[in-house]
């Protein structure tokens, strides 16, 4: 079976599973959506430091002298990013991750069960909160994914500007520099998206194998080596229409997309694990 047939088959099976469990899956998706989106937003709104910078913003917008603008901008950053504020923002991020990690793992586990035809209760999405070991494992996996993505984002973000600086030092004309600069940004963005889709499988791997964090991350890279990395990107990209619909509906469409999307990715991940010899059956 070629790749296109494999992708179509996975999505067909996922739609069938979704239809047969829609009454539970949609409600479970609604609960997950509330916890992932609403709860962290509430925490951020309550605890995010509020700094009165009205006077500085007015001075910044009315300033005409470049040196004055630079001085006001530096003062504005110092007001916003004090040591206390930074510590508080890091604490908020960690608390949100502590909530998002286990609920994301619970969602992956729930829809992995759906993809296997299991009858599950909505409360199954909270299964990773059962004990501290499972919750911390989910937290560390989510945090490590964030760190890896942030590190790659920084490196790939800097590369086009390094290339631009080198071309400037070599006195390249603007007519050549600008197209190369834009093209390098698009290439870096492509590699970043491929990385994100590959790393995203680590969540499903942990849900399927109940393995350690390192094995989940390493497994995500192992099963998506070579051409499979691009195929994984294309598989996720094939849901772009549904994702755009979610954006148009301000995220509400996620309630109906999540069961289909996650069920399909669970089936896809199991097939890659089977192909890599990490499980004995799909």
C-alpha cells in the first residue's frame, strides 16, 4: 500500500470511529477544550503582573527623536521585565504546563482507546491525574517538547539573519539579498513545522506505550526518520481545512475536530511504531 492510500485509509477509519463514538467523544473534547484553553487563560489573567506603563507608552508614541524613542523603549522593557515579574511569569507557565501536560496525555489516551473501538467514559481524560508519578511524567514530556521547540525556533529564526549579514559583508546587491532572505525564512519555517509535527507524536507514543519521557521523545524521532518525517508533516497538513475552520470559529470548531484529529494520529502513530518494531501489532 502506497503512502496516499495509507493516509486515506487511516482517515476513513478515524471518521468511522468518530461517528460510532460521537456522543462521548464530542463531550470529552468539550471538557478537554475547557481545561486546555479556559483554565490556563483564567490563571494568567488572575496572576499575570499588571504594570502601569501608560505614561511611558504615551511618551513613546509621541517621541520623534530616535535616541529618545530608544531610551523610552529601554525604560518600558525594564518596567515590564523586572526580576519579580519574570519569576511570576515563569511560575504561571509552569503551573499551566502542569495542568496542560496530564490533560493532553489523558486526551491522547482517550482517543487511542476510541481508535481501538473501546468504550470509554468522559472521566478517562483525567486518567493522568490519578497519581503524582503519571502527572509529573506528562508535565516533563510537555515541558521538554516546549524547550526543544523553543531552541529550534531560536536557531532557525537566527539563521536567515546570519545569512543576510554574511551577504551584506560580501556586498551582495539587494535584488539578490532580498529573495534569498525571504526564501531562507520559508525554508526555516518549513523545517520548524516538520520538527513540531514529529515531536507531536511523542504524546501519542507515551499514551500508547506508557513509556518514559526520553523513550517517547526518542521514539518520535526514530519512527519519523528520513522520508517519514515529510510524510508525517503532510499527514498533519491534510487536516488544514478543518484547522482553518477552527480558526474561523475562534477555536470552537476544535470540539468537533479534536476527536477526528487525535484518533487519526493515534492510528498513524501505532502504524509507525509497528513498522519500527516498537510494538508487535497495530
